[in-house]
C-alpha cells in the first residue's frame, strides 16, 4: 500500500484528480471525493452501487448557493441534472427515451460527466468510446458484499474497466487484503495520508430482541422529547437497518405516524407490500424525527441534521441486517454531514448474537475456500487446454450462466478463468455470521481491533451500562417537563402523551383542572396534589 500525499481543506479532498489505474483508499467517508470527478476538467464515468446515491448527487438538498430544496418523487428523473452543471444521471430502466437523452447529451461539446449504477456500464459501452473517458468505480467494496445478488452488474464493470482511458476503484472501506479477489492482483493501492482523522465513539448494546430495544429508544425520544447523551440532547434518530420487515416491526411497536417517520428503501412491489400502510421516501425528502434507512443508503448518501444520532440494528436471525465493523460501520458513521452536529462521529449498535453450533474455525474455512479455488483453476486449465468444439464451449458457458453468482468459473476473452469472488464472499459471510456475531465479547473485540486499522483514528467503545442509562425510564420530573411541552405546543398528535398520562394519571387531571401554566410551576406529585386539594376545598 502506497501513502499518497493529498491536498485537503477542512476535512475535504481538494485534489484535481485521482491517481490512475489503481485502488484508492480515501480513509474518510464524506470527504468530497466524488465531487472531484464531478467537477474537474476530465471526461468521467462515475459508477456507483445505488440509484439513491445518483439522485443524491443529481438532486442535492442544498445547491451551490446554499439554497435548500426537497425534491418530490415525480421531479427526480434519470437524465441531465437540473442542479449540477453538465451531470447526467443514468439509472433505472434504459428506455428508448433515456437512450435518446443520452445520445443528445453525448453529442454536445464540452466535458462529459455521467454517473450511473454498476449495471449500466455494460450497456453504456455501445454509446461511448471508452478511451475518451476515465472511470471512477465508487464504493467498490460492494463488489464483495453484494456479489451474491448483483453478480451480472459487477461482472459487467470488471469486464470493461481496463477499456477506459484510466480507472480508479475508490472506497473509504476497501476490501480487506485476505478477502480481495484475484482480479485486483497487481493493481497498486494508494491510501490517503490525512493530517488529522476523526475519533469515533461506538455504543454497543447486546440484547435478545434488537428491534424491541430500538423501539424503546424511540419511546424514550417520545417520552422525554429527546435523548440526552452526556448532557447533549439528540432530537432526531437515524436507524440503519437492512430489513423492511424489521422496520415494520419497529413501526408497529411504536405506532409512529407519518409526521414522525421516514423510510428509505428500494421502492419496489415487494417492499410496498411489506410496508403496506406506510410511505416509502427518498434521501432527498425532508428529514423526520425518526428515519429508517436500508443498505441502499448506507454509503455515499448525505444526510443533514443538527442533532441526529445514528443507530445500527443487527439481528442474527436475519443475516441481511448483520453489518461488518470494517466496511459498514465507518460508512454509516459518515452519513450525517452537518459539521456542527455533536453526534456526527457517534453510533449506537444494537445487536444480538448466536453461538456457533459447529467446530469449524475461520482458518479452516479459509482452507476450504482455497481448495475450491484451486479446483476451479484445474477445471479452467483443463477446459482451456482441450480442443473443445464451439458447441461444447457454448454448453460450458450455459452451465456457468445457470450457476450465476455461485459459479467459480467465468468466460472472458475466449477463455475460461477462475472467479474467486464466490469464495471470497463465502469467507466474508462466514466471518460475519460465525465469528463476529458469535458473542458480545467477539463483537467488542472486533471493534477494538478494527478501529485503528480502518479509520486510522481512535475508536472509543462505550460500556453497555452507558447505553442502558440512555433508555432508562424517565423520572417524574422528566415526564412532567415533557407533558407540559406537548400540551403547551399541541402541533400534532403525540403518542407520548398517552404513555405519560397512563403512568402518571395525576398529570392529566391537573392539566384539565389547573391548566398548563399552573402545572408547569408544580414540579412534584406532592405539590400537584396540594394544588388540587386546595382547588377542591375552594
């Protein structure tokens, strides 16, 4: 790994361009790396993992002049950005109309900037001369994490990246060395040499029922009006949880209204059925008090909040919710971009664990995967050295296609080659499910070991006792204060009022008989009782 002297200002990269034909570990999330490719004088294709990330760049909430605008769903369309000069967003269905827009854009003079999802690279090749463009493959660590369900899109990028004028794979959380696929062998890797790095505080909380604890945090926000962390009040919560089923369970448990929640997930038929009765939003919509975010916005998407605190919810019974400490957590921590937010580099991780019921170790698993890769190489050598007919080659290719993301072989440049991405993903999944989330101790140890390696800064791991205190039952004084605040400013219906009146019926009776101004001055049950008795006697 090569240290790269960088130009930086206030935590942002101000380089004119990236190093060429390399992997670039930018170390920090949210440091403006993508902006370099979007604004310099080079023709660039920026390949990104999600539609959400494209819309976040093409339809930013805040423009260059500081004007704030929340874009409605029908206003966000693939094509030329109405905000960012000369930026073309290529995503969604590649319709005739979109192709027409793309051809028109490419026919104009001047520097070209196209930001597209991974799956569009293969289709884009017929519209451009790749040698006229540099390519930036953003958040490339997703090649490993998402290969099982995005193999075709990822293989499309890997088949063409060397065709461009130059290429750069970029991420703040690159694929760890022992999980790096063969195709990256020989590609130099640079690491940004920052003068300063941010310290991070993680609040791990081990529980049997993660979504119930998440619901308890929401109820604490409701009953107290905020979450008090070391004397500082958080009034918004961002829950990163990669499961719409778990999100629905939390919403059902807390009975949040549409005024209070925002759900950011893929807007498809399956999710709409699961979330029936709830509204799916986008990162470009106005924030709410409680924001629920799936993996489509774990990285590259900007959120702005003065007091928002990030929560991660992981449930071992749902493997999609298991986040990695080295690749996912740093990305999530970097999502809130408001510099003045005191919780900007803090995250609460709510999780459960499952002891392994077998005796295979991680080292054993590495050996198994390597044996599979070696066997695949034998098959590739045999197929390439034999005189197969065109029909036989076609049959072998059809078998590879049928196996999809589970095939250890692929067919490139008229020869069979090993696709070790399958084995690396298998190893990664084993590490997360059977090692990291095996116990509370193993997760905490992973945090302690990974912090300095990943971000080069200090990771402070808070004791569980601290988190328990955050969601402790509110005292009467806290409930009294919150009750008076709600009654004094009854803008919307607040479920917190019901819970407070259920626990302290005297508050409801005092409000109805004494009014909110009098009740505000009476801060103990004894004082309230005395005032009610005096009223009754008179």
